[in-house]
C-alpha cells in the first residue's frame, strides 16, 4: 500500500525543474525591475502601502518606519523586515537615488557607509515627486492581483508619470543575469520622451542630443564619452567616473587638492582610508596631509601637497590608484512583459511611452464611464424638477419606497439609478438656484463626455496628453545636471604622472644607466673642485652623458643591429653617488649583445618631425645606412631590426640627423672622409 503512494522520479530532472522555478521566481519577482514603472516588487509594495494603506502622502505627517515596514510585511511582502526597511532607506537617501521618493526623518545613513538607525527610531512619508508615481491609480489605470494569501489586492505595476527606470536607475543580481542601470537627468529624459512622441522613428544618435549621459546624484565627472555612447546605444557600456577637484593654496603657499564631489556609489570614508594607506606605504608621493572637512553644506576633502610636489602629477596618481576614479558598468536589463531583455535608450523610452499611453486610455475610459453615469442621474433629476408636483404626489400616495420607485420608473421612463436619485433628493433641490446648477452641470458633463470620446478616437490627442503631462513633470521637478561629461581619452597617458623636468642620463662603460634631476648638479664658481657625478667599480667609468627631459624617449641600438625604446621616466632614478642599473635589466636584449648607440628623441608622435629626420648607422666593416626616423616611431616591447649585420660584422654607432648634415667617417688607421648625407 505504501509503495503505491510513492512516485519514483529522476532526482536530476527534479533538481533541474526546481532550480528553474526558483531562478524564474528570482528574475520575475525579486531582482529585476519592470520596464514600465522601473520598480522591483518590494519598492512597488512600499509605495502602494504608504499611499493607499497608510495615506502617507507628502502633505501628511510622518509615521514610524516600523509601522510602515510591519504593514508592508503583513499585507504584501512576506520576507525579512530588513529587506523592506533597507529598500525604503535607500529610497530616502539623496546620494543613492537621483530623485528620492521617500522623505525620511531621523538618521537614514551617510555617504561614509554608516547604516540607518533602527526602524523604531526613524519616521517617513512620501515625497512630493512620489505623488506623481501613484497618480490615477484609483482610476482603473493598472491591473491588480491577489497578495500572497489572497486577503488583499496589490498593483502589478504603478501608473507613474515619471520615467523612474531612466532617472533613478537600479541594480540587482538575479540567477544567471544581473542588471545595473545608471540614473539620468529628469529634464533631459522628458525632452527625449517628447522628441520620441513627435517622431517615433527617431534614431538613437538623435536622442543622445537630449540625454547626454548618466547624471549621478553625487555629481562628479564622467571621463570620456565612448563608454557613455555605447551604453546609450546598446544598453551595455563602461562609464568612467572621477571625483570633482579644485586646486587651492594654503596660507604658507602650498598647493592643496580639494575634493568636492566623489564618484557615485563610492564610500567616502573608505576612499580616504585607501589614500592614507597608500601614502603610508610610499606608493603615492607628494602628499603631506589629508583631512575630511565635509559637513551638511557638502563634501570637502583637503589633500595638502608637499612643497615641491606637482598637483597635476599627484592628482593623476590618485585617479589611477584610488577610488577617486571608478567605473560604472551599465547593463540595462529589465522585465518586458515578464521577460528579461537588454534595452537601449530608445527601447526604454518606447516602453515608458507605451505604458503612459495605456494609462491615459484606461483613465479616460474610467472618467468617461463616471461622467456618463453622473449625466444620466442629472438628467433624471432635471425631469424630477420639471414634474415635481406630480412626483411628490406619487411618492405621497405610495405604500412603500419600492412601490414609489416602480411607479416613477413607469410614469417617466426612468432607469433604476435615476429613480433612486430622485427618491433621495433633498427639498433644497427644488429651489430655482439648484435647478440652474443642475442645468449647468448637465451641459458641462455633455461637453466633457464629447471631449473624452474625441480623445479615445484620436491617437494624436492621446499622445498630446502624454507630452503635456511630461512637460508638466519637467516644469515641476526638472533640475540642472550634476555630473559633468569631459571628453577625454579612455586610457591613461603615463606622461600625466610625471612633470617634464630636466634630467641627466649617465651610462657607464660596463652598461649601468640612471637618471638624475639636473637640479642636483648646481653650477660652480671659479676654483670649484667639482662634485661626484656617479659611483663606479674600479674598472668601470662613465662613457655617455645626455641632458634630456622626463617625457623624452631613448632609442638603444645594439651591435647586432636591433633597436629598443625606453621612456626617460621609466629609467630608474638614482642619486649622483649611485651607480645605476644594468641596461640588460631594462630592455630585453640578448645576453651576448651590447648597446652601442643611444639617441634621445622628443616627438615620436609628431608626423612632420619623424618624416624629416633620419637615423644614420655605420658598421665595423664599413656599411652605412640611412633610414627615416618614422620607421622607429612605433615602439615594440621586443625591439626591431634596425640594420642587417653580416657574420663577423657589428654596429659601431648610430646618429640622429636632419637630412642635410655633414657626415664624417673615420677608420682605425687614422683616415677620414667627409660628405653631405644627401
């Protein structure tokens, strides 16, 4: 008997189906927002409960957060109380949402990562902008569904007039997919919606004339436009964000970097800790002091530099190594008809306009039905006023209200609705003033009904209303951009990290190289005894000295005819008394090869310079070769062949020429020849 009740199933199939059910539940009912109202179920339930269950509109007093959370849990969201409270707290934080929806009273956390006070200490209500999110919900504009235990009804979507998904963004991790949508400026989005309504065939590139890019609540700077353009056009892209900084001077004349805005989602306190740690580890040079002077007026982080530090160099180092520069990976995935889809800017606008169109149509139908119902009643009341004596007599002579109602319906061809209204009429309605009021109301209702029928019949009027309401939202809540977009190269230029100071490059006979600031070699007066330029081994000596600058490039030519490149700032710095580092450790040269010639060049990326200058090379066996500098303008990590060296031969030297130079070649036997390189 027991065996008959046991159904044998394959455990693998059961796990597959159970996991698919679970993942679909997470995708549809938890982690991803609906494209129409931009909300996940928990946010939608909080907004609906605050407005329709507790009446916490922006003009009402605040209520305890615990009351709101408890109500949402009990009626709509049977999960942990933290999930509801955390979602509500985030909706109240100005640094989390571009346009917060909840007005919080009490400690709702901070940009430094401090969490909000417990829900029993804080209070909340809706903000004015949230009233627009709930507008017309009681006019049958959206579908309702039963809650988890069938005891209440909850909306499947909100009739929002505000394109929340675009203006506030969202983030969420589902199963097998995630979403990360950036916030945008409401004024820009409203303009783009109107442009789309005027021309549904509009290209995304034209929409980007209105929506310039993300607009983060914490301001800051978007560095480089390529990632922004990609995100708007495809729904995926990487937006690089930087802190906004200013350079000020202390009373003693030192430069200091003032950070006034930090990148979105960056914890300010953690960022300062990271900078301090890098200063202690000597990974960032040039900073003597850092302090957070932020207050309720705004963010202010003061970074005081050392006397000789260059602010632009320190700033670029901070951008490279700390959260003062971070990135936002845009991934616009939202639910469209219950299915997750990747959406670009035009898709998001289209789905919002479609939703608004649906809301306007349903609202107009609802208002039309209400107006027709009222007009029908007013029509009956007007009949009653015209025949009031007869109606009073009928009611007077009837034994029961039902009998009176039935007689009225038959005598004046009234509906039950009209007869009920007449039965409930007050004596004051018999005055001449009331009669005039009813006539005016009836005329007004008839005009209203005709207007609403016209709206329902003409799409251009429907979209005109959407456009009008969108511009109204822009007027009420639109504001200026907070985030500036700076056109810039996506990659770091290493030269930004080094001031272009004068340097002395010294190379010894045994191949040790170093760079030393030229300022270390001070000029001497008559009778000076000189200063030590370098430490060498007994059998070694200084063979080459070049004065150059940090941004120059050095070309190394080896006796086997290969050429290597190295930026001056990548050559190890040494004091006057140090011996430097072996060249073999800097460039990837073969063990049996040796560098024979060194050339320093400033402008390898200057087309005119590399086209009009040359490298002339000579070998031991008397081979001479002249090549345009352009051939050496694209550095390769492993070097390139500069000249073919035959067996038994080797490169002696290489020189940079202008194309019009005189060349002097000498032999081992003391002979020389001079000729023009042309």
